[in-house]
C-alpha cells in the first residue's frame, strides 16, 4: 500500500500529505514514519533523475546502458545461476509464451537461430523442435553455460557474436529466428543492423519472433531507445514483412503481457519471391 501511495503521489495535495505524515507518527511511530518518508523522498528524486537522464539521452543521442560495450560487461558478469528464469513472470506466463508464440512459429525440423540464449531459458524448447539450432550471444559466459548445459544435444551450436550481426550464418539458410529479453536492450543502430541480417539469413518464407521494447525506454526497465514503429521500419527496409506486433495474449483463460515495460513481440517473415 505504501508503494502504491508513493507511485501515485501526484494525486495527493500538500496539505493531505502533511496530515498523513503527522497521523502516521501517531499511529506508527517516528522511526517507521521517518523511514517511509525517506523512501518517499528518495523515490521522488529518483523519478526526477530518470526523467532528466532520459532527456539527455534523447537530446545527445546517448546509448544509455544499452551500448554493445556496456551490454557485454553486464552479461559477461551476470549471475546466471537462475538460468534466466528470473525474467519469467510465472510458470504459467512462460508456458503461454511457448504455446502462443514459440510453437506456432517455430516449425518442427527447422533450422533456427536464437539470438541471446543467455543460459538457455528458451533453448531447450527450441532445440526439441529444431533440426539444427545455432545460439549466438554477445557474452562468452553465456556461450560457455549453454555449451555445458546442452552438451548432450547433437543438433545445437553456440557462438560468440558481435552484438550487431549474424556473422558466420550463411545467406538464406535459416527457417526461423527467435529472441526474447534481448532486443529490449539493443539500441536503434544495432537493431537496424540486425534487421538487415535477418533479411540476409532467412529463407523465403522464413519467420522471425523478436521481443523488444515499444516506447524507447520511456517506462524504464533498462530498455533501449528503439520503439515499435522503429522496428517495423527496420524490418521493412530489410525486405521483411511484419505479420504482427503483440503486446498481450490469452492462454488457458488468462491474459499475459509481452513484458513489464510496455514491451511487444514482433512476428515477421521473409516473403516468398512469388508473393513479395
């Protein structure tokens, strides 16, 4: 409840806040009220700092925390003991992603590229469907983790990538591309470069499923500066067709979101030449 009040502080005027403060001292004591007041003040300063930082980033074209170099430092040194499941909202949410987004778009017997497998959060489900799966990650630590985790699988390969291309993947050799909780951290320039690579490596009729931010980092969450409209532009410039951009979906009687910060999942394809 306290967190809700703080997040909606603008809905209370100054006199009401003062009354709450003194009543809280009476009912909760000075220590609890003081600590809560400190949290209140610090959150206000934090919000202001975030707003100012976002303006500077936009004004000067700063990468924020999403440059290739900073991403490499972060993910090389991340604690991967949770195997990336710390980003799964729930068991039900993850299963909804698999049933609603992964299985309908990643056909059995496909050649698949997974960008940013991390510690293999989605890799097992992809590997089970793939004829061949190539996982490409900026982090050497992630590649080592995945090689160890999937050592018994003879249809998988993991490589360290540059953070902006799919070097080593032959042209028109891939049936499907998958990436989740990766492109939320990839800025516009690198996203545009990846889109060109999608167009290069996908076979005609090939499918891509990419989760990413939609509002250019405006909601926080360590998101990149790319928007949903930007992504559509990059994909179309690469000769790809956007099938859908999905923010929510229903599964087993529940509603689920693509992410916590106004994220979306873009499903796209390389058109068959006859239908292009």
